[in-house]
């Protein structure tokens, strides 16, 4: 009966000494316990990434012409507004 109690106490002492060594930072114990972050190297459960190539979108000639016409119209309107603004400032100044 006494021997089982002594064995249990010895077991607890060993566990506590191990826990203390981890907390203090004993290098031999840390080498056994410490592991790196993330999934271990060589793990087979990692899913293989599949490269998805996006479809290249093309613009039709008609669409390109519409965009070009809209830009030309926009730039012409800006140029006209700038010319009108400069003419009004010259009139006010002169």
C-alpha cells in the first residue's frame, strides 16, 4: 500500500520537474517539446494548389471605336470649357 502511494508521488514529482524545466527553458527538454508554427513539413494532408488561369477578355473593334469616340467627345468638351473659361477671365481682367 505504501509503495503505490510512493510511486504516485514520484510520478507527480517527475511531471512537475518536467513542467519546471519547460518553464525555465532547459535546452534538452525544449528540444523535445518545441515545434515550429504551422503545418509540419512533409504533411500529406495539405491540399495541392490548383492554378486557375483567368480567361483573357477581348474587346471587339466596334466596342473599341465607341470608346474612342466617347473619349474624343469628352476631351473636346473639356477643351471647349477651358477655352470658354479663359475667355471669360480675360474679359473680366481687361
